[in-house]
C-alpha cells in the first residue's frame, strides 16, 4: 500500500454531500485565493439522499470514503479532516425577544449584550419547540439582531449606554438536530473528522459572489437534485437564506413519466438536452427510441415553470422584491430555457440573470482543471469558505472533550459554540425558580423561588465569559447552570406547626397537606377549629321600673303614713331557687350592603355572627382566577377576612 503523508494544517478537504452525488475538492490558500489541487465526484448507486437530507448513513459514508480514497491515492495524502455543508431544506427561522433588568449605574458591556442576545436566541428556540408535538434538539446556524431597546427606546447599539431595562429582538435560523447528527455520523462512517460545517447556500455564495460584490443586492440560487438553496446579499453581507422544495428531480421524474424510462436514463436524457440534437434512449420495455429536442423540451415545460415560479416566490419573499442581479448555480442551472423562465417570473431583464461560474476565478483557480462549472459552486464554496477564513471555523474546537459542531461566518464566541451545540440560555445563566404568590388574611405575600446555581465555564483551563472569542485548538469545558426549584409550600407549612385555628383555603375548609397554588386565598380564624364561641343570646328587652322623678323646683313629697302589719297565722312557704336557664339563641336576619347592593342574610343556625369570609361567594369575585390581591373594607375601613359583620354594615370586596 502506498505510504501517505499527513494532511498539512493548511490543506483543505471539502465534501459536498448532494442528493445525486458526492463531490470532493482538495486545495490550499494561495495569494488570497483558493488553489484547487484535485476534484473527484461519485454518484450514489441508489437514492441514499432524500431532498438533500441523508437517508442511508452507511451508504453515504461509504461513497464519501470512495471519493476520499481516490483523492488520497492521486495526491499521496492521508485526508482526515473534512469541511462539509448542510442542505437548507430543513432550515427553520424563528424570532425571539428577551428583556434584562440592568444597573443604571453601570454602562452596558459587551458581555451583557451577549447575555441579552443569548436569552433572545433561547426564546426563539423555545418558540420552535412549542410548534412541534415532540421536543427536538435544534442547532443554531445563525442570527441577526432585529432591534435593541433601552428603557423602551430603540437603539442601533447598546454598548456603553446606561439604563434600567434592556431588550433585544432577534431572528434566528436553526437546523433540526437529526440533520446535523446524520451528517456527522456519515463522516464518522467514512473515517473523517468534521472540522467545518456551514450551509450550502452560504458556501455557494462564497464561491459565486466574491465579498467585494456584496455591496450590491444579489441573489444566488443553487439548484441541486433534491433542493434549491437560495441566499441573498446586500450592503456587504449575506442578509438571508432559504430554499424551495422543488429542484432537479422533478424535471427528471417528468421525463420518466413521458418516455417510460428509469430514473438514471431520465437523468442522462436531461443532461443531453441541447437545441437541435436528438436524444437516444432505451425504455423500461427494452425498446430503443429517439426523442427530438422539441419533444423532450415540451415534456419538461410544466415542472420547469413550477421551478422558476418557486424560485421567484422565495427570492421575492426573502429579498423584499427582485434583486439587482441573480446567479444560477448547481447542476440544475444548466437546464435549457430555465434562465429565461426565472427572469420572466421575477420580472427581470434576462441579462441580469446569469449562470454562475465566470466569477469563480476571483476566489479560486487551478493549474490544470477548468473550475468554471456551475456544479462546482457548492463544493468549491465549502473549500473557499474554510480556506480563506470566510467561516472562521476551518479548525477544531473541543467542547467537553468532543469536537464541537461549528456554524456561521465571522468571529465565534463561547456563547456561539454553546448555542450551536444544543445548549440554551438557561444552561448558561440558569433560571431562578418561579415565585408563588398567595393572599393571607387579605395581604399579598410572595414566596421566593430558589436561586440558580451558576454555570462553570473554562477555556483552556481558565475561567472565561460567555462572550469570549474562541480560536483554533481551544478546549472548552462547560458545566450547565442548575435552575432553582420553584417555590412550593403546603398550607400547613405556611401556617406553621403551632397554628391550631380554623383555616379556609379559597373559601373552603383548608387541608393542611394541600400544596399551595398561584393566587390561593387563605383566611385564618383564631381559636381551635370548631370552638369559635358563639355570641350569647340576650333575653327579650323589658322596660325598667323606676320611681317617678320629681319635677324641677317641686316641693319634696310628703312622707307616707306608717302602715300597720297584719297578723299571720303561719309562716309563708320559701320560694324554690331559680333553675338555670339555657340561653336562647336569637335568630335574626342581618341586612347589609355588599358592593353597593342590599343583601339580607338569614340567621345562622348556631347563632354565630357573619364574617367577611362568609360573603366571598356572594361578591362576584372569581377566586379560582385571581389576577391580584383581594381588597376588603367594612364601612370604608380596610379589614381582613375574619372581620365580623353587623347589621346595616357596608362591605366592599373587589
């Protein structure tokens, strides 16, 4: 076996894992451009990819290994590190917002802004999770900040400002975890280590549209077999990317149906479609046939029109209208008549819609190979992106001992790495447990949740902030923060073990073991339960017998004459001592005003008075859905639930 030398640090190996084929490119940076040393392509024997996503991991891995072996044999290099790209079909875009209370005494730092953006990204991911029935892992691909606000005032930047409340709105793009994991799994099957991962539309743009042209409003449309990826740039940067669900396979399938051929034969017929030339083919019955160009071209008009219209719709939606110019790339871009149909669908001059390839020379070159082929847009773009530092991720970063998954262009921070590898804002900062608000005897009280335990973050063994920039070869150790437990108490725990009185929970007899819920209303009554003394019943009122009072200045009354006692024959009988009389319970209605309306309360059987708590059900307040504390007043004076109610009192409950 031929001895292979190790892959040099600057030697870039890129693989484009497409629906129809796997293309490998090897080269290195040279004079500000990427010099391609070799290119190899192999087609899938069967459909191992479905619409740009890996279906058969082992089959894709085996084909990637075949391409790698051929390149290694010709170059004499053992290729171990590979740069790849994910198709845009599964991209999910979601907006998110986050608010932070900050100290008005300190200026806003870059780390504070980083935490604010991380919170908004986490909110965007949570919104995605809410849309799916099953919770999935998402990897953050990229994001843009739509708006900052400081104390409700919009700002372009928060850095070094002062305020009390900072807010950020972001628009983030995510890939489902299974898309990323399947790509990594296929590369592991091929014996390769992923050193760079980007998106196919971004890679294709890096090849077809050089950075110096991105001040213009341009669109790149990469038409593959299973997906059509789209990217848009203006003002010097890529402003968005999306995809269309129709691509080259729909054209092939139309040929299959019209001419009764298998998929591979239809692919060959599509590739050989040229004006004025007939195409020979063998159908599934084994009959040899010839199709004229006009016949074959007519068979693809309907799906080609749908493809052009889908491209126009997505570009217009992403860009807010037609761009200044549009480049078509990928194998599907060479389809006869497609360029004109796309221009018509967008209402653009045909001269403003071009086939990509002529601009490749500004970013890439080769000594002996012709690179001006639109099919090379994605594989060359992956290599150019990594080799020229356009993604800044053509190196290995480890996270907790494993190779981190990397996305995006530009400088990467620790926060970016964590978010790209499935961690959330809560993992970085933790969340305090939720507070529990209840009303006890008319007063609002808040039980505090447990504070979060902070995360532990180290880069190369040193403590680091989440906005610290990472570099090639960095090792990150991250232990997620532990969120605090939510506040929780039972009714008995709230009242304490020494409390022995009667208690009502939401106007019902309270169970001491019942866990408290948000908005619960609790009323305590003094004394042992069931032993609240009733009011004593008074006897009927009798008028007192009093001597007549002399009129003023009247002479004193004359003394009465002395009476003589009559003789008694026997001693009168002594009266029996009075028997104790059990107090009679006075049953009397109570007339009150409740929230301004007259109410007549029937007497209680046990003679007890009415309390404010007895009137809760009559008040019209829904105690199951309280949104704030309950306000109580008797005769205009605030009181508690245990306040006694007397006849003609005016009670307010709201």
